[in-house]
């Protein structure tokens, strides 16, 4: 039975609640056929349907990333889309499965980096998370993504420092801990009180990283 008619636009709705509810239903029922149908309609001629479908998919990713993990190539391909909604939606989906599919995504890190560099705020935020999670898996991956993440942290707007630092923590190990902390201590000078509080929490967490972390 088709699940497509449950998406928001086909119900005449302009809010995302139907998409969230569909995602919950697909997850609760482990409905792989329904998920496949949603994936197939990412190329629907109706842009509203495309938008609803990517929303459903990354909502599934939040709830149970294993159910969409095998579609990593589909999400990666969306980074080339002319529909910006699919670009940042695809990156959100990638961020939900990055830890599971790090081995598959690592060879495509330059494509993800390019999307982060050129993309919207949401694309950038989710791309940073994706790269950090890939980097968290092993030293080989970390050494290739960490320099880019650090460059972002050096040059981003002051208001983005805390958010980026919190996300990048996943890729920080004992060998990179001090470099990470030192950069944050330099950038903290230009931050607001609330931003400084967030950074201090990040630094405290980073200071506890040991060989096991």
C-alpha cells in the first residue's frame, strides 16, 4: 500500500507535521518498502513532493538511522542537486548516518567539504557534523578531515564558533586536543557572555579526552 499520499503536500498541508508523523510510522513498523517509495520520489516532478520526501527521510534518520543508511549514495548525490532544499536535506540525512556509513562516505569527503564550503547555513552545519563523525571513527579519517574543520573554526563568524566547536568535538582525540583548545581560547576573546559559557563547556569536555576517548 502506497505511503506517498501521507506526505504534507498531497494532503494539502503546508506544515511538516504529516511528514514527521509518516516518518514515525515508517520507523515504528520497520516499513522498508514504504521508505523505498519515499526515496524513489526524491525525483518526483513535483518539487513539493521532493521536499516532503527528503524531510520524511531525515526525520527517519533522527529516529533510526539504520533504516536509511543504505541510501547514503542517494543522499550524497543530492549534494549536486539544483534544488537547494534537497541539498541541505540530503546533508542532514548524511549527518544522521555518518557514523554508521563512515567507511562509505570517507572516500567522498572532498565532495562533502565542497558542499560545506559553498552551501547554505544548514548545509554547512550538517556537513560539519557529517565530517566530524566520519573523523571520529579512526585516525586515518581524522587526519584528513580535522585540518578542514580547524580552518573553519579559525575563520567562521564569532557567533558560529560555539556551535561549530560543539559539533567538532566528535573528531577531537588526545593528539589534537591541545590544538583544539588553544584555538578556542584565542577565539573566546571576541565572544559574548553566553557564547563564552558554551565554549568553556566544550573546553572542559575536551580536557577530559584521554587515550580511550
